[in-house]
């Protein structure tokens, strides 16, 4: 049915100037006034024309036998689909021997075969022969160009002819919609209305899709009223489009009302309502309609099945997905690749990877979507080896990976630490010119960052012509996680000049502040989160708590923690770990118990945090209790980190032999961290004999780790076994190993002041040394004597005392006394474990000066106040 259009509620077109403003702006081509003549010659054939078309009103009065033969032969070739011979014969014909009908037949065949090259040739012949391009021939030319993908030339001809065929207008609108130029489609619809072109239900179907894509609900409602006036309210194609339109704007009730009022529903009507519910996160209602559809005996089609399977993914219903799978097999969709791909997606996303694999193996034909769904499924289930194996099979099968497949396998490489595989894939990406794809480059950076290769990640980042927020966040987060906090902060500063950070950026950069114990930078970023409304984000809130805890502001971290309205497992774990590293084991236990009371189930990381807290507070009984709870109450099999915490707990409390036996009875092979915890305990309790025995195990596991050699050397030095110290140092030299020098830093007014043990290059060295001598003298007067064993050198006591005075943490604390205002806490960070003499001196300084000192070493925090330390000797 086609209906002549009455007036409609759109603003009138301005024929004198191009539409420039409002929703009906156009970007392609332009309309010109159409002459009143029904036969309009084309005024030139652009660059394709060999000669202008000569306007002619005369027609041939007679056609001889030869002409008839030409037309007949060309018709026969067209009926046989023989385009080559049809065009050749057309080229061989004389100027006036071919009828308009013959031209149209050849143009139709060009369209059917999508042969733009031949279509252009036919158009050139028409132009050369001076054929009058009337409405009928012009329409066929437009149809050919649009079908063959040349919208620009099709539109040029369309604008020249006086055409009232709704089919051609609909086609033109649809072609613009296909390339995303919805405004031009809408403009054409307005032109139709102004010129009185008869519209049909397909016109409304197209324009409603365009208004939906343009986000114009108001104009879509206007079209709704207009189609009702024209009597299209009961036409399926129009109503189905209206249902989809209203669902697009979450007008669920309006869509449902239209569906209920539609008396003669087709399968598209049912699909529209099912798909609409599912895309609006109302899968249950979509399933109810699907069941009703089946009960009424309405035949489902492929679109129905794909929509319902998508709904199964949204609600995680693998049981319903299996039922849909069975129905699909029953109605013979099991050989359809689209249906099978939807099944792969459903099974893999609903945790049924085995089901996905069975479908995949039974597929006769697979495309890149099939392989990609399986790759993503393996990666999602953390079966990274399986994903890598499947990717190699995909390449061997000759399937070219697309960007989705590439990003999926890069994620698998990243999570499995397969750096070499990642580099090989990077070469393929470069060869395939895919590195310019933003999502691929972001995935590459993520892979390199997670594999610890930040240099390669930075190379990709620098080559990217365009960077989005994900690119910046990936790099900043990569630097933070790879212990490169300074680089993370530098890149964050650069980002502020280019792009506005988001909440994820805050989560990525805050750990860098915590790593450096840079409280001032952390506070600045906290202020930024408050000004931009990010602090209400749970991930940001958790990151802020962690930052303050790691910067020594435990009280403020707890205050922020209490302000989080809905705490998740991460929130509680951060707080428990914070109490642990500050030496408040009982508070950590209280927080852990409150978490359980709140109904939050602890995980592997939570138990690591509470066991760590117990070990750093000497809570032996409590630690064993939590270890048993983890195994018996939560069925969590202890991992190496849990065993390391238990060994550390036993060793710190002096149970060295018990710790050794515990390691020997472990059900899994202990690593260097487990043995290293016992070695640290041997140093605390000065058990040289056991230390030598343990060190042998450690050196076997990590022969290149300098830290363990230094630890044993320090154990020998404290026992004054200087010959053994000499041998170890020679061994370190022979292996080419290097010791990280002890250094400490203190941040004052945004500037980080670094001190290295024995270094006297600081501008205030003389003031520092003078104050240190005074403090050391005062200590001796009050009965404190230097712990010369901590000097770790073979010299007399005077030389040892001089060496002790040069320890980096002493220099940093003294600098703090000179420069930090009296009311403020002195905050010092050290890269190694604090020595016993420095620990004693910090206690004395806090008592003598009344200053509070917070010292963070490689193991934990020490809060010095009034001559006491929060560690209570467990450090």
C-alpha cells in the first residue's frame, strides 16, 4: 500500500539554501529544483562520460530487422546471466539501434552481479548515444549504482530525475543509513513529505531506525503519529520498527503496548519484543514472550534463537541455553554457522566451556567469529595454555585472525606471562598492518606490561598516532605494578596535559604514591578525585585507603574505610593488610572477624593478609587458628604465600626448628620465599648453624638473588665470623652479583630528599652530622650504647660507631628533625630492613625530642613515639 502524504509536524524545507541546522543537516550531495518535464536529459556524465547526452524529443518511428535482432540477442544474454556478451553486443550496436528497455535489462544484470565496472560502461554508452534518460531509465541507473555500492553517483542521477517511485526513495534512504549518515536519510524523508511522494510502511521502517540511531525520540514520536494518520498502524513492518524504536529509548511499556495491540503478528514482531526486552536487561520478560511464542505455535527463526541465546548470556542461564540448543537442533539450525557461533558465545560466557568445545568440534564450517569465541572462552576461564594452543590451530587452519581474536590471545599471553609468544604475535600484527588499530595497540601494551616488559610497552605507546584513556591507563598501571612509581607519576603528569583522567586512572596512579610513600602527591591526587567526583567509586575509595595506609597514615586510611557505605572483599583486605604492616595484629584480627560477620567470604589474599598480620605481631596461636580455618572452614588449599607466612610466624617467635620441620612436611615444594623467611628468623635469633643449612636450600632455588647472600653475610658479621663474610663477598663478586645500596628518603614540601649510607654529598651534611653527634652523646649519657654488631664491618668499636652514624635512615631522620615543622610527623622510607642500632636511635629521638617518627622499611612500618615502637620487637 502507498499513500499520498498529508502534512506532518516537521519544519518546512528551505529550497533556496542547503539545510545547515538542526537534526536534518546533510553532508552528502545536494538536491536541485526538478524541472516539470517528465523526460529529463542528464546534463553530463561526470568524469565517466565520453560525450554529453544530446537532448532529443524525437523518437524512432521504425525499427528494422537488424535492430530487432540486437535487442533480442541482448535480452537473451541477460536472461542467461551472460553479462560479458551482453555488454560486448551493446558496445557493437549503433547509436540508435537499442531500446530503453534493453538498456534497463543490461543495467539490471549489472546490479544483480554487482558489476560496477560494466554498469559504468553501459552508462557511458547511454550517454554517448544521446539516449534520453527518462524517469524509468534514470531509476534503473540509480538502482544499479546503489546496488553496486556507488552511492555518490547514484545520488547525482537521483537528484536529476523526476521520480515518484517510493521504492527508489526507500532504497536511497536505506543506503545512507547503511553508511551511518542518518541525517541524510531523515532529510530525504522530509523531501518526500514536501513533494507529496507516496510513502509506504518500509519508508517508516527506515526513518524510525534513523531517528533511533540519531537519538531523536521526539521526532520518532512525531513519525508514529504520522503513520497512524496514514493508516499504517496495523502494518507489521511499521509497527515492528516502532517497537524497536521505543525499546531503543527504554520505553518498554510503549513497545509492549504496540505489540499487544498488533493483531496479526509475524515472526519479526515476536523477535522485536524478545530482543527489546533482552537488550534492556529484562531477559526474564523476553524468555516469557519466547515461551508464549512457542506455545502459540509460531515458527521461530534464526534471529529468535540468537536473541534468546544472548539473553541466556545476560542472566547466566546455561540450563535455558541448553534447552534453546536442543530446540535449534530440532528445527535444523545446528548446521547454521550463525546459530553455532551464538551457542559458542553462550556456553563460553556461562561457564560451559566443555559445551562450547563440543559445539565447536561438530561444526562443519568455522569462521573467524567461531575461533574468536573459543579463544575468548578459554581466556575467560583462565585456560591460557588452551587459548594459545587453539590460536596456533587457527593459524594452521588458514583462518586470518581479526582484531577481536588478536586482543583475546594477547590477553591470554599477558595472563600466562608468555612474553616470547607475545613478541612473535607482535611481529604478525606489524606485518598485517594492525598495530594502528587502537584496541590492538592497547592489548599489546597490556601484554607487555603484565609480562614485565615496560620498555616494549612504552615503544608501542610512543608509536601510537592516537591514544585514548585506556592507552594512558594501561601504561600508568603497568609502571605502578612493575615497581616503577616515578615513571608512573611522570606519565600521569604528561597525561594531564593531553587528556582528562578518569576513575580508573586514579586506581592506577594511587599505588605509585603508596609505593614511594609519597604522601603529598597522594593527597594531591585525592583532592583531584574529590573535585571530579571519583571518590564515590568503590575502586577509587579502596585505592585511596591503600595509598594512605602505605604512606603511614593508618588513622586517616581507617577514616576513609569507615566512610565507604558498601565495603567489598577488597576494602576489608586492604584494611587488614594495613593493620598488619603497621604492627597492629589484634586490630587486623578484629577487622577480619567483622568482615566475616558482614557475610563477606575471605579469599586467598585475605588469609595471606591476616597471617602476615599475625606474624608481624608475634600472634602465634592466632596465626595457627586462621591457618586451620582457611583449610577446614573455607576449603582453601594453602599456597606458597600462606606457608611462607606461617614459617615467618614460627621463625619470628623463636620456633626455628619447628619452622624447619614445618617446611619439610609441606605438601608442595617450598620456594625461596619460604626458606628465606626461615633465614630471616635465623638472623633475628642468631642461629648461625641453622642459617647455613637453610642458605644452602635458598641458593639452590635462587642462585642469582643477591639479597640472600647479603642476609647470610650479615648473619656471619653479627656473629663476627669475618672469614666467612669475606668468602661470601668474594662469591658475590665472582658471580657478578650487585648489592642494592641502602638508601632512605624523606619528602618535604613536595621534594624527595634521598640519602645513601655513607654518602656525604647532601648540601646539609654538616648540619646533619653535627646534630647526630649531639644525639649520640646524649644517648650515651642516658645509658644507651651503639649496637656495633649492626655495623657489619671488621673494625674496632670506634670505626663501627662511625659507620653506624652514616646509615641512611639516621641521616634521613636527622634531616627531618632539622626541616619538618615541630607539629608534623617525620616520615622516612628505607629500601632495606632497618638495622637494630637505627631502630634504637629512632626510639631515643622520639623520646628526647617529643617528635613522632614513622619509618617504613622493606618489611613493615615502625611508629616511634615517646621512646616506644609499634613493632614491639617483631620486625
